[in-house]
C-alpha cells in the first residue's frame, strides 16, 4: 500500500509540474486553448459543407451523421488530450530519454503520458463534448434508460479505443524509429473515418477499417443504437451496444504490444 501511495504521489507531482509550466504564461496558454479548438471545428464544418450539397450521405441525414461526428470528436479529442502525447515516443527513443524513464521506479507508460500532458487540448475535448451533447439533443432520439446509459458509455469506450490505438501504434517505434507517419495515418485517419457513416465506404477498405480494426464501434454502431435504426449493412441490433467490449479488446491488445515493445527495447545505444 505504501508503494502504491508513493507512486500516486509521484504521478501527481508530475502532473502539477506540467500544469504549472504550461500555465506560467497565461496569455500564451489561452491562445493555445483557442487555437486547439480549430481541428474539431473543421471536422464539423466539413460535414456541414457536404450536407450543403446533398440531403443524405450514405443513407443518413445531417442530424443522424452529427451524432456520429459528436461521438467521434468527443472520443478522439479526449484520448488525444490524455494519451496523444505518446506519439512523441520515437523522439524519446532517438534521444535516449526513454532510458532515463525506464530507470525510474515508476511505470514507464504513465510517466511518458504525464511528462508532457498537453493541457492546451482541454478546449478541443470540451468542444467535442459540446458537439456530442448538441447532436444528441437535436437528433430526435427516443430516449430510454438503456440509451441514456449508452450515450454515456459509448464516448468513454471511444476514448479507451483511441487511447489504445495511440499506444499500440507508438510501440512500432521500438522496432522502427521513423514510424511517426505510419502511426498518424492510423490514429488521425481513424478519426476521419469515424466521422462519417461507414456506408459511404466500400469493399475491402470498409471491411478492414470498420470491422477489422473496429472503427465502426466508435461512432457508427453506437449511433445506430441511439437512433433506433437498423444497420443497412445487416449487422444485428446488439452490435450497437458492443463498443465497450471492442474497447476492452483494443486496450488488452495495446497493453500486450507495449509490454512486448519495452522488453524488445535495448536502449538508444544498441
């Protein structure tokens, strides 16, 4: 118990140090907060522009698609805030900073996540949550206790899913340091994929990303369950409630990949 308490104290100290350093220059911090909203705003604006020239997209109306956009934006922005800085791992490996992290009597992954927690991205996460709340409120959902629970659990599962994706793709740098663009194509590409109904994609691409990698369970399937719509692709209704299970599988896979990667690592000099 004493060891657990000591570790928790150390992690809190890291978090406080990051908060103090990032908010030391308040004007700059506020500017960063406002600037970071831009990416999520752009995602929403892109969907609105598309619906300016069509009434349906993949068989879904604007209000229905905005539920998917809200689920995706809220989940990705929150995961990016909490876990996204793990994408700096290639630099840590290259410079040898990871060696120092591994020597400390604390978990390597929590240290890396807290060493440079991007508090400026709080605004993006809050905006994503706002988009989700507005989308749910205007979608004409027939609310039941189950759907209320799903509206809370689905974005949390999305956070776990995207967080797991950040960690899993970052571990590639243990084997290939210049893997940043590959990781970004999966994480940020996944964000873009989940912002639209999967019915607009076809063939192997849809099969691989929507169900092979599980992106359909971030926003598309939960949105169908919330809206009370049958899946045009023919999956049963329970698939809309599978997001937590898919997220747990993703987390287990990311944890395994991280453990194997750390064991494979032989310091920057090897």
